[in-house]
C-alpha cells in the first residue's frame, strides 16, 4: 500500500464530468477549490487554494482504485462506482448528496418472461450479477460501455441495469423501469490507512465538506 507521508500534499481524487461540476462549488465554499479551473484545463493534477492539498482528476472507477491503493488519500466518487468496484479498504464518511440518481432494471413494458434465462446488459456487471443472484433469477450478464437502451431494442438482451435520473432516456427509447436496485449519490471516501496517518487534516476536511453539503 502506497500511503503518502505527512510532508507530501494530501491527495484527493475527483471524479471527472457531471460529478466534478457539482463538486467544485462545494469545494469553493470550503475554501478548498483548485487554484485553476479544472474544467478549462488539460492538466490532471491541481493544487488546492488551501496549501498542502492537491487534487487529481480521474474516471470514477479509477478514483476507487487510487484511494483503495493509497495513491490518493481521499476521493469524491459516485456510490454506483463503490457498489460496482468494491469499497473494501475505504471509509465512506460523507454522503455529499450530489448527482443523485438510482440504479434500476429496465426493459419493455410487456415485462419479463417467467422461467427463461434472462439476458441482461449493463456497465455495472457486478451489481447486476449480485442483484439477480439474490432474487434467484438466472441471468447472463453482458458488459456494455454505453447506450445501454439500444441493447434491448436491437434484441441483444431482454433487459438492462442502468443509472436512471428522470427516466427520460428510458422513455425516449420505449423502455420502462422494473426494479429499483439502489439509490446513488456522490460520496467522500477515505483510504483507511490515510485516515490514521493524516487524521487531523482529513477530519477537518470531512467536517467542512459535511457542513457545506448539509446546508446546500
Ligand atoms: P435520465 O434520462 O434523466 O433518467 O438520465 C439517464 C442517463 O443519464 C443515464 O443513462 C446516465 O448515463 C446519465 N445519468 C443521469 N444521472 C446520472 C448520475 N447522477 N451519474 C451518472 N450518470 C447519470
């Protein structure tokens, strides 16, 4: 495990994209924001306005890996990534309440044929496998990387497991939600070893982020 020592800056991994857009105002309200706007730069590492802290920008799945391995001390990542890639080795002290959505199964309104082996497409293959196994439904899970709604339309699968916010994307493609799997929101996560070695600073950051996320 590669946990950073005290003379190193504290490294916080941020998830790029939609989550970053929502996280930056929260960081700004704690005086932690990056010195430069990450959305207008091609850099991947940014100093924080607060000395001794830096940010790295990653995809959500990689945030989980960096924080788990201790290459980043903490991270901001969607619960969907924690469910899919595993939260062992991490503390999850804060629900930032950002980018709220849910993980659902969805398919054609005609519903599921009983007794047949289901074909299911998802980016979240581990979540999907556990969900159907827990229900005792036999399912072949196919990993796809995007445009999940296309898979039932073209007959690749019977249903999908996907992120749903308003449900507009499902409706626009003739699909309906079946079952709710989990509520999703953005979490602040901390490497377990870093929580011991950098306790004062991390506790301070968790307190500040907690206070501003509760008041928003
Ligand atoms: P909607 O049409 O509002 O249900 O949004 C569905 C699509 O938007 C999904 O297929 C996701 O790709 C994306 N999406 C919506 N909310 C989120 C979120 N909080 N995090 C990641 N992707 C999201």
